[in-house]
């Protein structure tokens, strides 16, 4: 009897496996399924609460490990997003720097890309540390720009890092020019307004109007100070000089409180 | 109704109900990503209780039912469960194990034979999925899970079939002791 059942099974397997999808056995199977389906549906509805209950218990048992797994995945995803955003930001900054280099023809000035690695908090802070030093060709008094314009000069150089004094520091002393009236002055911090600059020593301050773009003059302000290439943006005139004070308020082009990718001009011709 | 017809009827009902419960309910319960499989447990229990020939026939019927219900290659489950039912019956006929863990061992062995037999047949029939560590793990977890429900399933099958079966020798022996008539201790 066992042998007969085995032979029948083998015949069924051979016929079913060798036959095409529309064979007689397939028709029998389809017909059987048609008959079974309603019964199966009813049985499934009856048994649904039971297997739902057991599956719920299984879910609860696994909930803790699944939560931990999801937390790990979330942390990894967040890290990846942060990396991608940093990369995107850096590449956007790099592109902007490339554009400014191209526009102002700064290639001969030896631009070296760097990243701000330390920026002390606080409104009165006027220096930052960058990750390029003498090993990258950086010298003291080299001008530093970011994609928006001038940010400062190199004050101290180490092998692999440098400290940059920002243009809102009194010692920076950048000679500037009004791009419209061509009036020349010196940029310095505005007392009492850490987020703003002021343009001083202008021979005809009334010629400088609100909204004028202030750029580097390309001339040395003091003996031994840095020599910025001409026409690099510094900021926009926010308030014109009054007859009493003669102070011109300039809003800096670069956001000095949030610096990231910068460029040190290491080969500016010096007098 | 004769005993044989009664056994056949009960086996038929058992096959229908167990396959239906398997398809509609048990197959959807997953623990550690693996589902329970009622069929090998029921076939092994039925074969163990009714004998090799009945077990083979019952296994063949349950397997064919599953083949039809799952719309897969006909005869695969039929062959596997036919052998499971026959082997369970032969174990009872040759060894007559009476240890308390017999249903558990029977369930685990039946699940292992069914899982491996089905996998071997699928490979022979040309299923291209490679034998992976995941497959081995699933088979082992399946055996462990089925072992957990082997005892209650055996108990239910036994309770269903026992009224139609010839009197169990163990039951007869136990009854003999409790009635006091045949116990050696009660003899004068």
C-alpha cells in the first residue's frame, strides 16, 4: 500500500511538474480552490482573533529589540544626512568661492581653501581659527575671504592652523572703496554695534549713498598691514554719513558670526 | 458503524479540519519570523495512534489536500506526509514507546523529516533558491516551535481518535489496577 501511495505521489509530481499551466491537474486544482475558498474565508474570519492575539504577543516580545534597531538606524540615517548636508554646504561654498575667484581673477593670488575649525561664541569675538597653516603656504597678514566677501586677515600662523582676525576688529584696518562714487576710506568696527562696520577717513562722505557696495581698494591701509586685492566685496552702505558725525555705517557682506568655508590668499603681491 | 469506518470517518474529519485550521489560522502566526506547521504534527500523531498503513493513507490525504489548497506541484506534500505518517506508525508498531516525552519527540522528528523532505524535493524539482544559513535557521526554529505545540496537538488528536480505536492496552492495564480485580496487591 505504501509503495502504491509513493508511486501515485510520484506520478502526480511528474504530471503536475511536467504539465503546462492549463493542464487537467491545474484545472482540478483551480476547481478545488474555488470550492475551498469560501470555507477558507469563513475559517479565516473565525481564527483571525486567535492569530492576531498570538501575533500581538510576538510583536510585544520583539518591540524592545525592534525599537533599539530602529533607534540605531535613525542615528545612522541622521549621521548620513548630516554628512550629506555638510558636503552639500561645502560644495556650495566651494562653488561660490570658485565663482568669486573667477570673477575677481584671484587665481594668481594663491587661494588656499580652508575650513573654520574654531569660532568662539559671543558677539564681541573677532577672530576665528582655520585649518590651514604654514604647511599650506599661509603667512601672517594674508587676506582671508569667504564666498560672500572679505572676512579678515591672518594674525597668527601655526603649522596646520591659523588664527584670523576678522574685519570687525580694530586692528584689521582694510582700505575700502565705494564702488559707485569711488571714494576711499578705512573699514573698522562700529563701536556699540558688533554686527556692523564703519567706513572712516573718507574725504567726501556725502558722496557715499545708502545701498552702495563697498569693496576693497587694493591699497595698504597701514605700513606692514595686509594687502587685499581690489574689488573684493566688504559690505553695503546701511547708513550714510550725517553732517555732524561723518560716520558711514556698513553692513558686512559676509556673516561674520557663522563662517565655514574660507579662502586664504597666500600670494598677494606685497609692496 | 464498524470500527474501521468510524476510524476512517474521524480521520477524514481530522484531515479536513486540521488543513483548514493550518491554512486559515496557524500559517499566519509567526514567531521569530517562522510560522507553525500543524500538518506534520497531526499526521505523525494520527500515524502513531492508528498504525503505519492508516498513517500513510492519512498523510497522503492531508498532503494532497495541502497540495491542492496551496496550488503547488501536486504530490509533493502527499509524498512527504505519506512517509511521515507511515514512519510514525511503524515506530509505534516496532518500538511502542511510552515515555512521557514521546509526543514531543515525535512532533519534532516529524517536523524535521517534513521540512527536510520538502526542501529536498523542491531542490530535485529545480527550485533555484540556494540552501542558505537562513533556510537552515528557519527549519531549526520551525522544529523548535512545533515541538512546543506537539504535546497539545497529540493530546487533541488522541482524544478525537481514541473512541474509534481498539482499546488501548495501557488504558486496560490502568483500569485493571483501579478496579481491584487484577492487581497483584489485592490478591489474597
